[in-house]
C-alpha cells in the first residue's frame, strides 16, 4: 500500500522534531510545484546536527514506511541537504542558508500544514 504524501511529510517532520531540528515547516505545494507535493523545511544548529537530522529522518521513514529517498543531495559541509521522496522533499538547512534562500518565501503560495498535535500557537 502506497503511503500518502501528507502522511510521509508529517512522519519526516516528526522524525526531525525528535532530534531537535528547529523551525520545522511543512508546505503543501500540490498543484503549485511540478517538483513535489509537500516540502518539509527544518533547521539544524551545527554540521553534526544537520547530519543527525538527515540520518534520523531517513532511518525513521525507511523503518516505518519501507521508503527510501530516490535522491539525497548535499553534505553537512554545504549546510543544506535534501532527501527527495518524490511526493515529499525534505530540506535540512543551517539557519544561515535558510535565511539566505528563503524557501518558505519562494513557495509562499504553498499552504502551511498543521502537523503538531498540540499546536503551541
């Protein structure tokens, strides 16, 4: 049974949250982007933290959903790494890179997905 994009995006966000990734955001780009339906963007605080977030998201998705990324790009030294699951792209970025490239602004048409059960807003 195929995993729904939204379900996978939320699983990625939760895995990132479990390893203390910061400022986690899911954007619904269905019908807006030809690249992916959902984009998960999060920040890591250091190069080892970026690596750990990527490793744990990849491991969690593989274990729970038996899904591997079709592509994985960037290394911690680039301070921007991507896991591409086709329907979901996970961007793990150092805050400097995130501020510089402004993916959330670039994809502002995308709808933010509420994924935390106890939203603190």
